[in-house]
């Protein structure tokens, strides 16, 4: 339901429950997050391609 949203979701409120993160652990020790230097306009097709790649990468984090 919340797959594909940008960013990190730390809390979800539903009708009968609340899910929240109480701890975040990184598997990789050397994580580098770079902020964008300049905005870039891309086509919807390019955005879809990027999302496919990002989703495949994210799936790898949840496989144990």
C-alpha cells in the first residue's frame, strides 16, 4: 500500500492500528547520502525507469 513513496515512513495510522518505527538499523556501515546540487526535469518514462530500479534495490534490503 505504501510502496513506492519517496522518503522514509516512520509512522502509519490506520483505522484500528498505528504502526511506527522504534529503531532503525543500517546493514552497511559506510552509508553516504548526497543531496542534489541542481534540480533536473525528467520525463514520466524516465521517472518510471528510475522507480523500477529503486524498487528492485529496496527489495534487496528486505530479503534475509
